[in-house]
């Protein structure tokens, strides 16, 4: 498999995992996942705080992309800001995708 194709496949796998986690959270919590979730519940347990951090780390590409599109459409942020956000989300998706694909290879 060529490197660009593998890069694209890893990015797609990472973004799919991020979207599934963020959408699953939104379905269960009735609110979208966001980066400020750790400060939301001060009386939360340590396990709950760790779970929210893990969710944020894995769902970050989706959260970044959603915020970038909303920022462009609603707040009229510059186009360069949108592309920079997409670049960050893509790199993060590739990293997450490599981990997911490595896990899938080990499990088979």
C-alpha cells in the first residue's frame, strides 16, 4: 500500500472513531462533546473525570472540525482559520487512526 493511501486510510479511521464517540456521547448526554467537559461537573468522581479526558482525546478531531465549520458559518471566521483547523484535525485523526489500525492488526 502506498504512503498517501495509507495516510488517508488512517485519517479516515481516526475520524470515524472520533465521530462515533462524539455522536455516542451526544446521544447519551443530550449535549455535544466539547473541550470544556472536564470543568462541567465539580462533584464528579475521579473515574468520571478520567473518562471525560479520554473521550475528549479520542473525539478531538470531530470536535475541532465541528467547531471550525460552525465558526466559519456563524461567526464568519477567516478561511485560513478553517484550513488550519482542518489540518490539525487531520493530523490528530491520522495519529488516532494509526493507533486504531495497530490495535486491529494485533487483534486479528
